[in-house]
């Protein structure tokens, strides 16, 4: 190989000068041509890569478009079904003649009990007082608003002295009754229990007269002084809260219950 190169060099040296001048550019062109081919191939590969990427993007966009078209078709089916359902619902229903309703019997026809309203005037025969009362089925024991509550003993037994102010009378009525028991009442915030004395007194509501227990309260209500609970209403009265003062107002002549309540 070295011999071949030496021979070529000796031949090159033996060539005329003008031959060498012509041959050198041709030799340079031969050397530059492979480099140009490499650059052309690189640009061609880049174009092909970009074209492939563009085709992939187009295929992805086409798939998304098909999915959206399918979703729109499903929503259109649901909307058509919903419109059909609404149309059926809005169709005028067939007029059906309802049977005539019979009038409901009144409370008094259902029972022989005394019918009372939400507010009634009641009579206390042992006190000789007529007081406004609220009928409340939510409480068990009746109560009455009084003042100056004081407990004391009489013959070794507990008693209570209190005063009641009747409507239209500024002078309160002082009353003494034997203490029956005490009940616990929670305060408004349910944090403290207060004890209330309980006494017995005769009361007349409509045509019903009985002796009942009353807790003594120091609260003063503007529209009523007495609260009637279930212990008085049970088995003898029916409440119609939509009305008031519907019970017949009867003041009995016999005051035997007042003597019994004071014992």
C-alpha cells in the first residue's frame, strides 16, 4: 500500500502544472459531494418526521371528533326521550268526577264530652272568682298565677298562703290552702330546677265541676291567669283550639267542693 501511494505521488509530481491546476478543483468537488448528501438526507429525515407527527396529530383529532359525535348522538337520544316524557305529562288529564264529600260530624256529635276552646272563662267557687284560662293539652298539672307565696305550718301540717288578683279588681284575694306536694319546673334555659307548691281547688268549666290540683306560679300572663292541663281535661272534655269561650258558662249554687278543697 505504501508503495502504491509513493508511486501515485511520483506520478503526480511528474504531471504538468496546468494538469495539476485543473485536477485540484475536481478533487475538492469529489470531497464535498458526500457532505452535501449527508445534509440532504438529514433534512429529508426531519421532513419525514414532521410529516409523521402531523399524521399522528390528525389521527388523534379525528378520534376525539368521533367520540364527541357519539356523545352528542347519545345526548340527543336522551333529550328526545325527555321531551316525549314531558309532552305526555303535560297532556290534559281526563276529567274524573269526584264523589261528593259528606259533611264531617261536629265534635259534639262524636262524643258526649264537653267541648272547650283554646281560651275559656272558668269559675272558682271556693274563691268566688271568674278567671280567664288557657286550655293546654301539653301540660299535665294545671297552674294558676298568684302573688306572695308563703308556706307555713298549721296543726303540724304544711300549708300555703297566696294572693290572687282578679280582673277588674285591684285588691288581691288572699287564699290559704293545704300543701299537697311540690313539683319541679325547669327554667327557660333548662339549667335550674325550681320547686312549685301544689294545692287543691274546686273549678267549674262549662257544666263540669271538679276538684283538681293546681301548681302556684308567680308568672303573670296578660291574656289568662289559669292554665288547664290534662289532669282536668281527661275523660270529660274535648278541645277545639280554633275556637274560644264556647263552653257554657255555669256558676253552681252548691259550694260543697270548696269546703273539700280547703281541707
